[in-house]
């Protein structure tokens, strides 16, 4: 594959990503990648077939790691028949030398996304992948280089890269800040939140918090952090025991302090298959792997499928569609809101969900504090649930709506909450305003409603040379996070004190409601904006919802 000397070097400098690797052999389930992409996992294969024919065609996605996958025409190990065909590879912001930093882990991750193997087909086999290697970082933090390479990937394809996969990270032990903690202020974390907003690309991060993990940049606000599931009775239905804890008070034995987010913020947004996944090496051979590293690319590649479908609607000038379907906030809201929590019995009351997802204690979302506490939008280990590509497409197909007219029971919105206060600084008060999304049909009593609100933390580049680009040695500034809340209310009510349920976290950049509709009747979703960033910037947000209409009328 590559020289033994280089292989030894790679092993020496690779940052661990909480994976278990092994050769494909007797006793290991064959075709695991096929299972994880199929109905047993995320149900993406259904989208590859008629009537959808979604394969990620002409959609660019990205990958940043210590190493990189091989590329035909550049690396000796890659031949023309290699099923993982990468669009372009980089070493930081340059083309690498032949065989330089080719890495099995990076190739495995890439294969989950874009493999064109007939048996081990990836999630989005026709997507165009741009992959950057950081290269060896010895004895210090590699966060500046990691940010620099991320920027290069984000600017690829004419600046049109819809999602970027991070199946690696930095340890707290290597962070140069005194008493480093997961407070969102590591350079790489700030970089991720800045790049997502500025480059309009969704960052998908392997959820590696816990003892001895690589948690930076899992303390980001703007991206999606992914835990991994394993198969039980032939379906991916349980968070794997190897996932690291995201509980705020968790103190791992192998770490002097907690490797979890400061305060009440939960790190996990979504769950995807990651246990016993059959992937492809740089030379085309298969191996079996496990870890969050392989859950994240399932999510990244689903973005490519959704974006291919969205681009079709935009090109056809379909009603209720605009370029805002490409917004990373929209993708985040759609993916999180369509996740599987509890298997529907067939009556549709549980929104047609295909599986029940269990945590390590064999408990479901309904057993969690997130279901009972409106200040906690996410389950500590399950996030909003398990990735389901087919349901994500259904969520997106609901179309784009605004507060101007009543909305259907499935849809999404990209809105702006703009402060009515004058822009003169400094301000002596903050603004509070609301947006109401009124359903155009009564909701069925006893059914469930799911709604997810997302917005972004404002991080700006301290651009020393005013070139608009991140350069090594530059820094970022956190300008703050506005506070938005989400309420389910009866249509006739106006006081939020009378709401049916709410999501009112004060520390997150998302809100999530999953609740049962008490009685059949007219309802609305209310977005409440509490301005905390005291300047003239309007606050964009994305909202996705899924409910059940009462068909008796």
C-alpha cells in the first residue's frame, strides 16, 4: 500500500479517532457497509433507486483528516478500477506529492461516502469528494493547520462544497490554552463555526467526547456531532457501548478533568451506523471498522443526496423552493428533525418512524430528561435520534414556507429575525420578537409532533492582513450567540405561558420539540427571538416540522 517506513510514520502521528480496525474474516458480518447504507441502517439505498435516482451527482462534499485517501493518477496504490474515486486531494492548501500522507483511515472514511463498489456501495457514490491531509503534527497542537486545510476544502469547487466531514479531532491535552476545556473557544472549534457561516457548508463531526478522547471540535455550535449505533437483530438500533459519554458531569478516569461540554450543553446531535462497518482501503481491499469516525460520513453523504434533490427543484423553478435549501442550517434542521426515535405501529401517529433507538441502558427517547425538560433539547447520548435518509428526504420534500401563509404539516423554513432597534451602538436594551407558523389543518390528538429550530453562533475572523482568508497565526473572536426559543401553541392563544410544550435552552444553538398533541385542534409553532448580540446583525434561522393532520374534516 505504501512503504513500511511511511506506514510506521503514519502510525506514529495519526490522532486516534476511537476506532476498532481489523481484517475482514470469519465471524465478522460481511457486507456491513451495505447494511448500514441499506434499510437496516440509514435507508439510503432506497434513494439510489427509482423513482428518486439520487446518488449525489454533481454535489461536492469535503473531508479533512491527518491523512488522505489515494487518488488515481497521483498515487501508485490507486489504480483506475479503484471504487473510491476522489475529486481532488490536498496537503493543506497544495497538491500533495505522490503517495504523500495516503492513509487507510482516511480512505475508509471516504469509502463510506463515495464508494462505487457494486457490493460495498457508499451513501453518495457519485458525489465529488475534496479531501485534505494535515500531515504530521509533533509535540504541539495542530489546530492552525487543521483550520487552514478546512478552509481550502470549503473553498474548493468554486466555493460550493455542501458538507465537510471531520472524522478526527484534537485532544484537550494538546490544546495550548491554560486549563483547556470544551467551552467552544478552542481555535479549531471557533474555526469550524466561522467557516460554516462564511463558506455555507455544513460541518459533520465525529462525536469523540469522554476519557482520553479527541473532543475538539465537538464543542462547536454550528455543525452536527454524530454518535454511532450498532446492529441488534439485524438493525442499527442501539448506541454502541463504546461511544464516549456526553453527560455534562462525566469525569473520565483517564483524564484529569471532564471531557464534555461546559455547562448543560449536550454534544451529540444525531446517531448513525458505526459498528462493524465493512469499508475499503487505499488499495481496494476491504476491512472491518468501528467508531464514530464511520458514523459521521453517513451523515455527510446524506447531505449530498438531499442537495441533489434540492438542486433539481431549484432548476425546475418548483414552487416553495429557493437557493435557501442549500443553507447548512436548513440541512441541520432537516436531518435532526427527521431522525428515528420510536418505531411507528402503522397508524402514523409516530410520524412513520422506522425504528426504536435505545441508549446504553436500553431506554428510549421517551425515557429521557430531554422529553420531560424543555431546557434540554437533546438526549445526552441519542441527540434527536437515528439518521434516516429516506425520512430526511420526506422532510425536505415538504418544501419551504414562511410565516406569511398557513403551513402544511410537513415542511421547513429559512427565516430572519431582524431587530427593530436602531443599529446605533452601544445599545441599552435588547430586542424580543416572534414569528408564528400556523398549521393549515387541525392536528390529530394523540399524534406526535417533531420540530427543530437551528441558528448559528457568530464567530468572526481576526483578519490581520484583511485578505478575507484565515492565515496561520491568525485568530477568531466569538461575538456571541443569540437566544431563540420554540413553542407549540394552540392557534388561538397568544401568551407563551399557555403553550402546549416548548424548547427553551439558554445555552444551545438549537431547539427541539418532540411531544404528543393533547387534543385534535388548530395549532401553531412560535419562534421567539431574544437578541443578545447587541449590534445590527439580523439573525437567520432554520425551522423544520413534522406533524399529523386530522383527516376527519
